[in-house]
C-alpha cells in the first residue's frame, strides 16, 4: 500500500485532503490487482475516476496558486499538463489481457511515484516562496534553527547556503553586464554538491534504518530534477529576472526541506 505520510502535507487543507484521496484511490486499485477474479472492468472504472479526480484536483490547486500569485504556478501547470498527457496515453484495453493485473500494478506504480515526486518536489512549496530581497534578516545565514544535530549534515547544509548566497551575489554586481558564464559555473557547482550531499545523507539514513528514507529520496530526486530543468536559453536572454526567481526557489526549498523534513532524521547514537 502507498502511504500518505506527514512528509506529504502542504499545510493547505483542501490540497492535502485531495492528495489523500488520490492515494486512497490508487490503493483501492492496488487491492483489486491482488484479487484472483477478473477485475478489469472495475479497474478501468477506478482508473477513469482517478484520472477525472486528478484533473479536478489540478484545477483546484492552480486556482489556489493564482490567488496567491505564486511564482511556481507556470511550472506547476506544465507538470500537471505533462501528467495528464501521460495518463491519456495509457491504454486501459491492456487490462483485459492475461497479464492485465501486472499492467494494472505497473500503472499504479507509475502513478504513485509521480504523485510522491510531484508533492514532495513541487506541492510542498505552494505559498512558501517569498522574494528574499524583501526580508529584513539575512536569508542566507545558516543559523542554529537549521541545525539537525548531525554534524556532517549541518556542515553540508551550510555549504549549500553559501553556494546559493554566491549565486544571489551575482545579481548585485552592477558592473557585470553578462553574468552567463559565472552563473553556469556556480549552478554546476550547486548541482554537483547537492547530488553529493543527498547521496551522503541517504547513506546515513539507510545505515540507521530510518523509515523516512523513501520519502526523502523522492524529495531529493525532485529537487535535482528541477536543477536539471533549468532553461539555459532563458537564462541567457533574461538573466536578471530568471536568477532572482531561481534563487528565491532554491533557498525557499532548502529552508522548507531542512525545517520540515531533515530535522526529523534521528541522530545516530
């Protein structure tokens, strides 16, 4: 069964309830896949209902983000559209075959993985990205509130804060008219170090048999995917605006992930 854990909570009641319902529908279909009798008709009906529910959920989510003027709305719309197009390509007729139940399980695994990935990488950021230039405190200061008590994790988080600060500093270089080469260099450093850190952190969680490891892996992969999706052409044409939005997202995601997820990791005794 696929678990809707606390890691998946956005803090937005309607969004969380609809996510919970999506997981419930996937689990209902999973139960059907374990039945000995022919369940193709029921499975088709449930998958169609799931498709319609997901469509309605995306609309609700996007309207909520519009009200907030959330800067991640365009990215969310693209992810939602890509998912709906993939759902449309799924042939439910394959459920009638002799391997119909395996096909159903494969579909459900895909749906659950996408849902975990999307919630932990995108939805948990709804309403949590704020323009850092408007904050009074130093947003790049790695203060005690971010400490997990795990020495190497805290040291690596502090390095990530430093790299993001350096990215932000490029914005204020008034005499640097073309920042493209420097931006590319520092983004590559950020991506490489992020991958190193996530791998190191996951090894630790695996060693202590931490039950939240899988959710962490989904969240980490979602963040790395976002780094890989950075549009370098857009960056070259509109460096200033793109860089500001990117830094806001990177720092907001890291802060949210540390405070909400990483601080739950037990300190090895």
